[in-house]
């Protein structure tokens, strides 16, 4: 039988080697991810500066929601849904109603910020 000190030393050596291998693999993964980011990351091309817009012409204020009938709105929404589904669909929109938005102001601001960053 071996004494306690030899067993303890061997167990420490095994522990240190195991931890060292884990840290080396983690460092290797970090460098691999960084390399993949460099290789696959595409810079967004900045759009050329547009010429300043001319002064807007005052248009008569017409509420488009009042002007379009519910049947026309249903037809437009149905056409959009069918075109998104590939055009071969037997969908009929019979009722359209506005859903109450229960999102807090901070949630709306966060969504707007995320969309601005992506586009």
C-alpha cells in the first residue's frame, strides 16, 4: 500500500492537469470564435448621403383609415397573407380587429432601438 502523502500528491497532479486541459480548450475555443467572427462578419455598407429634401408641400389631411372600407382592408390583408404563404392557399380573412397593446413603454423603446440597430 502507498502512504497518504503519495496518494494526495498524485491526486493533486491529476487535478491540475485536468484543470489545465480545460482552460487550454476554453482558450482555444475563444480564439476559434474570434477567428470565425473575423471571417464571417460582414460590414454593413453605409448608404451614400442623400441630397437634402425639398420643402414638403402641404397635402390635404385625409385619414386613410376612414377612407378605405373594411372590405378593402380585409382584401389587402388577405392578399398579403396569401402572397407570403406562396400564393397557393385558400385563406379567407373574415374579421379584422385591433389587439390591445399591453407592452410597457420601456419594451417599446427597446424594440425600436433593436430595429434601428439592425436596419
